[in-house]
């Protein structure tokens, strides 16, 4: 029988990263909460296929952001922008 939720070590091995990296991804939200269950203070169990899907979706190219220049005026009336 295969468990749906597996230990963090199994996920780390599957992705060839460290357990610390997995914990960081959880904290940063790269691994959504619907991909794991928390069974203790620092103990997680992961749905590996769901995690892989979430990480793939998160790595899709996003629309490029183009900042709009902002103009500043000093107290003596000098204007400059942030370019």
C-alpha cells in the first residue's frame, strides 16, 4: 500500500534538495498548504505529485513588470526621477 502523504525526507529525495530547502519553500509559500498536512510542531507529510504540480505552476513565466518612473521634488524645488 502506498501512502498519499509521505515524510519531508521522501519529498527532499524526490526533488534532489535538502530538507531545509523544503521547509523554506513551505514558509515562503512555494508549496501551498493543500499539498501537505502538518502532524506536529515541525513534522509535515507531503502529497508529492501535488507538490511537483504546484512547483511547476509556480515556475511558469509571469508577465514582465515594467516600473513607472517616479518624480521627486526636493524642498528647494529641484525635481528628479528615480531612473
